[in-house]
C-alpha cells in the first residue's frame, strides 16, 4: 500500500523485534529499514517480546514470551546520520516507550511536519497511558492537535512552522 503514497527510499521503518523486522522487509523491500529500537540514549536494552498480545516493548508488559537484547539509538542521531532534512510524518508506536523516544528526538522534532502517536494504556505492568505527557511535549514544541481517536488514545499533531519554505 505504501507504494501508492511514497517514492522508493522515502520511507524509514524502524523495528527492534527481529521477527517483525523480517516481515517489514517483505512488505517494504525498497525502503530504508533499521533493525533497532528508539530511545532517549544510545546503547542496548532488554526488549520484551509479547507477540501474542501485540505488546512488545522496552517497558516490561504484564505478559511476554521472551526477553531479547536490542540495540537502541536516539532518533536525533539516526536522522542526523541518514542526513534527513525534513520529515513529512513521524509515526511513533512503541507500546508505552513513546516519551523516551521523544526525549531522544528533541533536535529533529522541529523538522517534522506531522507526528502521529499512540499513547494508550499500554505502558508496562501497570498499563499506564502516555497520551498526556506526549501531548504536553508536542504542544511545548509548537505542535497542535489535528485529530484524536479518543477510544484508542491516538492523535495526529501538526507543526505550526511553515513547511512550504523548507
């Protein structure tokens, strides 16, 4: 489906789970794909694989099948290394680890025209939501809410910066 909307090599997919990464490669063979996790610092972290529940995360969920060690990179460093100058849409879906990803993306947030987030009740064993902190972070960075799906705690934010001149 992506082929109808983007040019080859214009999509960057980041997936830490090796099995899910293989599927991503099958679905997006001509795109930039990275088998790492995103976070607020570079290094290695435990990743809780919860395929049956769809809740795999750096944050330990209630139920998981196994723990693997994954490489983690700040989005700021990744985008700098890829020499990306402008991002049309940044979609963050990290099963509760979204605040840490945004912490590691402070330098690139201004070059994002849109940011879509999932901030539902899926952070860790306590099933906390991240919607509030994510929304506050983006509003402080000159984003405005364009659309919200309240039942899923998903939202689309638009940068108030003028992207026509970029």
